[in-house]
C-alpha cells in the first residue's frame, strides 16, 4: 500500500539524504524505484526503505535488481505509469490527522475552519477513486483546479501535502452549504455553525460525510431522538453516536486500552462500548442495550460540527430502515426530505457508498461487526495465491470478496439484499471491485440458497459458477483470515443458512477445511411456525419449540393475548412449516419464552436483549443438556433446554438468572460436543464462526473455557463472524474447486 500515503516523498527525502540519484514512479503493479550512488549509501537507502516508511504504508515485498551505472544528476519523482496488472493496493479513507486538526482550528492558518482540509496522512481515498493509479485525474477531485498555493504544496516533495490527491483550500476546493428541508440554499455566514445551531434547537440535520450521508440530532434531546426514530422508520435498533473527544467518551462509557486505541486510530470505527450508569444520553438512543456505539469525529466536517454542536450527537446512516446509505445531494433531498429538517452538503462527489465500520472488543481483541470505511479495501492476506475468484456473499449483511494473488479484497458493507436499491449497490460494488483491481474472475461463488438475489446475479454473469453451503463458507472464512489450512473442528452458529438437505441450518459442528467438511453434529430440529413471520414474531417460535418439546403445552405468560389457535393448527398439520437447527432461532425462542421480546423490529433484537439481561458473566449454574446419536449424526437436544426454561418461568425465576443459566448451558453443551469431535477426529483446533458469536457473553465464556481445556481456538477479528465475512469463505472454497479438491459438505 504505497499510493496515497506519502510514500513517494518519503523515498525522495531518504534518497536525497543519502546523496543518491535516480527516480521513483507509481505504476499499476506497484512502485518502481531506481537509485544510483556509492554502495554504502545504496545499502543504507535499502535499510531505511524497509524500516522508516510512512505509518499508513504497507510493503509486502521488495525485489532488488542490479543495473549498470548511468548518467544521472538528481533524484526525481516521475509521473505515474500504467501496467497490465494492478497489484498496488488502494488506501482506505483515513481519519483526520493531528497536524490537519491543529491547522483546522488555528485562526492564523489559511485553512482555518475549512471542512475539507487533508494531507498525505489523512483524508478520503477509496470513496473518491475511480481507477488506478491513484492520481487526482482519476478521483472525484478532478473537477477542482488547485490554486497556486495548493499547487505549490502538491508539487513540493518536502511538503506534507505532496501528491495529496484531495488537496484543496477555501479558494479552490469544495465548499459546504446549508439547505432547508426543500433543498433551498440558506444565507448563513458559516454553514457548519448554522447546522450546529439547528441541532441545539432539536432539529434533524442530514450531513454529507465521507462515504455517504448521516442523520444527526442532539443525543441528549429525547424528543429529537424519538422524532428521528419515527421519521426514519427505526423503532428500536440502537443509534450510533459521535462524541467530541476521548475525554467526553470516558465520561459516558467505560474504556479499555484496546477500545481507546481503536477510537483514535486512522480507521476511526464505531466501537461498541459499555455504558456508565446515568449517562445523560437519551434512553431512546440505544434502548434495551448496555452498550453504546461510539465514534470520534473522523472528517474535518464532523470535527467542526462537533466543536460547535452539543457534545454527543446521534450519527446514523442516512436512509430509511434497511435501505442503502444516500450519497448524492439531489438524491438526499428527495429521499430524506421527509426525515431531515436541514441539509449540510458539499460539492465533492462520492464515488462509492461506504458505511461506518462497527467494531467491538471481545477477549482482548478488536473484532469487526461491519467492515467498511477505514478498513476497505485493505486486503486480508491469504496463505497462498491462486486464480481470480469472486465470492458474492449472502442475503444479509452482504459483502463481496475478490481473490487476486494472495490478496482477498473485500468490498465495503453492502447490507441486506431486500430491495432494488440494495441490489443496485451490490451490482455497482461488484463492477467497481473488478474494474479497480483489473481482475476478471474465473469463477463466481454464491450461496447454495436458490432464491437469493446474489445467486441469480452470479448465474447471469456468463461465467462459471459454484454454489457452496452457507456454514461451510463460514468455516472457510475463519480459516482464511487466520491463514490456516485445517482440518479443524468448526462450531458454526447463526440464524439462517440453507442446508444441503433443503432445511434451515444454523447450529452446526463441521469437521474439515476449505475443500470439504463433514457435518458431525447439529442442534435438534425445531419448527418455524409461520416461516418469515415467526422470525419477526419470536413468540411463534417459542410456541413451536414448546409444542415440539412437550406432550402437554405448559401455560406461560408470553402466551397471553396471542392468537395461539392458528399457530397450533399449523403445527399440527405440519404443512408449510420449515424446520431449523438454528442456534440464532433458539435464542429468539428463549427470549420470547421468558417474556423479554415477543416481536422484534430489527434482526437479532431478541437475542441481544436476552444477552444484556444476563449481565457480564454467565456464572456456573446451568440447565441439563443432552447429546444423542441419530443416523450417523450427534444431535444437541433443544427440547430439554426449552422445557427447563419454561419450568423456570413458571417458578418465577428472575429473567437475568434464566439468561445466565441458558448461556452457561450452551457453553457446557458446546464443550461436550467439541470433546466428542476431538476424540473421534484427533483434532484439537476449533474454529468459531457465525453471527451468534457476536454475543459477547457466549463468545468470551466459550473461548476462555476452550483455551483452559487445551484447545487451540481460531476466531474472527479481520472480517465479521456474521455474514459480512461469508464472501471470503466462498471465494476461498472456489479456489479449492478450481484446483479439483472440492468435496462439499457430507
């Protein structure tokens, strides 16, 4: 990663310091450097090249070739060339650096309060680049002609803004303006200060950021937050917030060293932090959740707004619920006109939609929940190279993965493929990924589910395709990011995945590697009474799980006022009632059984509230659990757990105690089934993948217990354990298929 990170001026400076002549030039296949001078000076140059690079650069390999001396008098920086193969890596969008932040708030600086200040060490990258080489004519800055002063900085190798492609100032660069709800320009002396004033009055402002629009309100104003929820169609899903600085964060949230570092890192993700009691932020920001998604201002526009506005702002993606983020000014006014009271916009185009990344610290490491701005397109480095393969991801939390050489290039978070706008975003991301890195796949890999939009898209591309089982892709994803070959014992837990038998999987123990896997164990199958309806109404799941688990249906409080008759009739008939081994659905059913959540307004809500009810530790008490063999498989029985939970409810055991016992029961059950798998296979390495492992209580307890028992545990941190990492596993399996090693799941 040597473009857009100050690498050429770095090389220029050390070459001049060592008295060398020659040149450096960006090419589409890397950076080409030629130096000439005394052997000792050339050797020192090579040493410094390896050891003293810019903080955002990354060198994968250096190849040195001896050349005969030539007639040269100086060292120069050449213009970028173009090669047949793109191998250079594009940097991600980088948070405002310390130097630019200082200038932004310095009244004597010519860029004082300029919302688009940047330098070689910070600023937008991936979201403004159209193609390589990463030079200004190929970015969304091509329409802005630099003034003489900016041009001087841009051309001076000793300047911090040398070849900073978005370089600009108030004279020649983009500008911000404030619009009313109808899109009319407001006559205010300072657009950012005007927007901040509106926020203090409880108004909703749509803000054009780096990768798209945010919707923002004062987080301490409960009425304003509720107003945003109503207009956005987001009933209860937590909002992210932006806080002015780390000191303010520490007054509202507990912070570990890992979390503190992540917040202030160049990637500047949202970090899920534990709330402190009586935090002064409206309870409507993150209802039913003991964590708060927090980020610091990462662009100069955000930094200025946060300096003028209330100290904590809701900062959520600007869209209606489940739609892609908005990026264009005119589109924003049309689509957000019924949500925002004001628009803080600018005239620098956004080429690529890119949501904020979401992370959490679990077991001492920062984990990706949504990998996007700040991390994309930094590759996941694979164990080995191979043919170009494209993985299309799943239906939810979609991403794409393009394998080229030993790089896995994942797209930004695309989201849920539920509507035309999301599908259009997917198609654009697929085209751009291949265009940017000049790679045409030999194979497109998709999920086994025949009804997914990604499956249909793959089949329409006119290229060879392969459908792979959902949970095998999860297993392969975990192996790939850990650069492991396997075989391993894979514990794969999620909500939904199409199985090879046509049923819905989601609580699986697989033994294998990227080439193939054996289904060693699964959860006992349970009915989904009502199909998709039951997923958003978990009380139906709970009723079905009870009906399957007990010859006599116990009466529980969650049943009161529910239309039980039609659901029970559906269960008795059995027609049109899908069955699932899903661990995610088990969490939903238990949350409904204990009366926490009979209906949900966003994916995972019931399971999240069940986890938060338990508190930070699972304790030692557990319900009975049972494993039995059936048709060559181990069945992890669900019925005993369901009935134990039901009996606890009837005995009026407090919900937090039931939740802790439920989590501990699952940990004990998983330890026992992994022990059986290890005994049979002789394998002592365990891979954990799937969206259920976003559950902090389950994940951290299980990882600790596995390591204490002597297992080597592989987990996700570079890519999400949820379906956001699925495309990586698909693509890696695709390479196995092309090599003739693919065996599938048996």
